[in-house]
C-alpha cells in the first residue's frame, strides 16, 4: 500500500500517523515545505521517502511531486494530511489523479462549507441554527430582527473560531460591515449552549471503529475573546445520547475510512426554535483528527492508540488492536493564561497532582489564544474530582478558591 501524507512535520505529533502506517508495512510518502534536514528524527524515520517543496501553495509543484511518486511506487491508495488547511489540496489531488479513497473536490463542499453542513445534519435528523448568507446590511438587519440579537457571523469556509463575530446590536453589525474581509460569511442565530464533540474513526462502510467525545466548558470563541483559559474534558459518549446522534451524522455524511470531529451544542436553556434544555443542536463537521491535545486525551481516557486505530482502518478496514475499548477515566485539558496571576504555582500543582498529571506543556505564542499559555492535562476518576482540580489550577490569587 502507498500513502501520500502532506505536511507530515506539522503539527509535530502528526508523525504518529505516518509511523503507525509504516509499522503496518505501508510505504509512507511525504510531501512538505520543511527541508529534510529540519525534519525531526521521529518524522523522518516514519517516512519511506520525503519530497521537499518550498511551498505547498503552488499546486503544480505538488501535482508533479505526486506524479513522481506514482511513477516510482505505482498506484496511490490514499492521500492524507489530517490538517484542515490542506483538505482542499487533498481533494484536488484525488480528483486529478482519480483516487477514490476520500472526498473529491465536489464532495468536499458538503463538509467544508458551514452552510452545506446543515444539509447533512438535517439528513441525520439533527436541528441546526437558522442562518443566512451575508450579502448586505439590510438583509442582515432583517434576519437579526427575526431571530433576535446576539447573532454569530463567521466565514462559510473557515476553521474553528477564527474571524468569528458575536454581534449584539445594529451598531455592532455596522462595525462588522466596515471591518469584514472579502470572504463569504454566514450569519446564524445565537445558540445558548456549550459545545460537546463526537470524535472517532470509521471504516469503509461508515461504521464506527472507535469513538469518544469532549465537553468544552469554555467555547473556542469565548476562549479567543477572553483571557485564554479553558476547561475541556473527555466523556463517555457510549452512555449518553451523543452516541446515537453522532452515529446517524457519520452515516449522513458518508465518512469512509476517516477520522472525524463533529461539534454540537447542548442547550443550556430552552430555545423555541431549537429545543429544550439538554437537547443537541448540530454545529460543525470536521473530516480530520481533532486538533490540539485531543488525540492524546482520547488515548489516555480509553487506554488506546488512536493513531494505530486510524492506520488499521486504512490497511485492514478494522480496529484490530483495540476492538473492545472501554472508557477508563475523565481526562481534562486545563489551560492557564499568561495574563493571570494564579494562586497555586506550577510547582505546587506538580506536587499535589503528581499521580494525576498526564501531560504539561507551554504552547507557542501563536497557539496560546486557542490552547492556553500553560497547559495541564490531568486524569480524574469522577466529575467531582475533575472540578476540584479545576478549582486548584485556575484559581486566581485575587479571587480565592473557585467553586
């Protein structure tokens, strides 16, 4: 089997995808914009061959690199990156080289454009927020008058909470129209809820080989607009309604041999247009591995190797290594902000939770807005223990202990 993996060096931990494929006898053919001499040893060892390009933005160069690999190694079975930014490049290469093991250019629109995602959610019987495509201020004013402020405005083809606006008045709407970029936006009614995700890996029949979920106590938008603090934790989706709902959504989007990351709102209050408190509302679809530390959290929570499961999906169309996976413990990402003075020092936390800390890291400044400037990932045996940990880790010196 031959697999082309785009940009295997970024983020750093993505070499795990290549490594697990190589261990299964796959020829892993990298194409990236990092000089070979600058690749980490982990990354270079995981590749059969690496084709360096000064930029992956020049499609003709990537096309020629792919053609070279086909000439040298024969038929390409998969083209992957697991990176949202390169999904369109993947699709274009599959289309031009007639590779049918993933989304082509036409199919990708259904899982890249937020407006098109709503059709897939509807097919699965999941409600989504009302919306319009942003064209002019008058139609947006009429929509806001219909659904009520606040409204959310975001790129129709965007990643995460980047370039997202929460507008609470006509004056803020006018400011958006003055400052917006030229890309296409959608405007949605505000959903009063928190985000819960459904994450996993499928086989060629869109059957789930592994799944779990995250509860985001702080939404990505609030984190970017706030002080950078965050709490998000794994949950046992097999024991709540997300398993059945998420399974329907996987089928509706026809995800084959894919890592997936679905985002839902769980309503914190009743909303007439969407449902009762506790109901699920569809938000976004991502056909790649979840970002940040979530793959590590998945592994810790279930005592599995999701990189291995993904590789076995491509090679065997099965989950051979962890077929009987079970939820073991809650695993929480606590993110501290560099702008806050915390009651407990990192040294105190290491001593207090020496048997619970699974990972500690300081993300680079370019990522700290969405991941925090100092991250602790801890294991907990109960929700109560999880929130006790939160009280210790995120308590500010000037506010006393958090509840």
